[in-house]
C-alpha cells in the first residue's frame, strides 16, 4: 500500500501536562502540538479531558516511545491495537516512533537502543515496517535516536542505513537534529555530513531539543535549552531544504511556557520565509 507523506503544517510544540491550562487560556501562536501516544491509551482521565479541548483548536500529531520496531520479538499486535484505537480517536496529522529496539521477549531496557547498521537489520526493518503500516493503515515516520555505543557488526554509517531504508520502503523520518549532534559528539563524526547525506524526500519532521553535556560525552536528556550548535545545524539545514514540520521538544525540567515559545520563535526566525506558515499558505 502506498502512503502519502504529510504536508507542511508549520512549527509545533510537545504537549505536556504542565502546560495544559496555559495553552487553553492563552491560545498561543503554535501551529500544532505533538502528544506522546502511549499517554493516551487510557479511555479517559486528565490527559483526555484537556486534549479533547486542545484538539478542537490545534492540529495534533502522535509520537510513540515504545513500539520497539527493531526488536526480533514478534510484532506486538496488542500494542498496535491500542495505538490504532488512539489514532482513530485523535485523528492526528501523522504518527511517528523511534527507529530502535527497546525490548526483547520479556526484557525491556526502558531505553531506545540503536540498531546495528547491517543488511540483515535493513531486511528485518523493511518487513516489520510493512506489517505495522498495513495494520495501522497509515504511514509510520521513524525517528533517529541518540546513541552511546556502536556495533562491530555495522557495515555502514547511520545516514547510509537510513537512506537505504528510505529507498527500499519510501518511509520517511523524524530527523531529530539534537540526536544527530549527540551521536556525533559521542562517536566523533561530523553532524553536517549526516544531515547533508539525508535525501530531502525522506524528511517529514524535525525535532529540536536540549541535552546534558558531561564533557567526555553528552546524553539526550531533553531537559535543557537548545544549544547554539544545534541551532546552527538547524539554520544551515533550513537554508538548503524545502519546508519541514519542526517542533520544540522538552521532556523534563520544564521552564515557563514563555521560554518554550521563545525557542519556537527562534526556530521560525532561523528558517527561510518559505518555512513560515502564513507565507507558505
């Protein structure tokens, strides 16, 4: 089944519970919000109470954290049924999850572990992606993860792996520029080489976030402001690419909402005019 890529929707924010009331009260200049899919697998409660009101005013996209599409364990159809039910209820613009594995049988690492970049992994992911998309009846966008280890078995770079996966399946990616920067620092490669190598047609969304820098290594904590180096990578990328849906992501150490809005406005200001929703429309 062939799926259409998402249209450009502008600049979004991650929707977190601590900002529910302020969003409803102030109706900020945000083009869309991204929710964590699994937080809405329940039928009711506070998240749904607020989401039902927010989605009347803003488009919503869904971002999952526990599909573990790269696992060699059989596809978890119980999980996919809950996800599909939530999709039908939310009616998101698009859905995404991480290109990784986090579980194997009964073991769950509670972390997003990178795949080995091999032909065997590619074949495995192509088959799994087809199964998942056919069940959900819509495309699944995959996010590159931050990594803290590499595999001796890998046969190619991460960007070569992603490019080949796109060519074989036409899948698209959620390009987390902070994750690229984190992995580049940890594994000592040029993040611009990664970004420049990605086919333009493969990129459906961008995440911008912060991390914790420990000098010898950095960890993708999503609890700090976006650093200057990540802003520069985004600015350089935006100047050479057509509009891509772009979002500010914060998962802990939550600042005042106006600080996130300031980062959102900075993203808008760094992008060419064609990336700004009003001009683009």
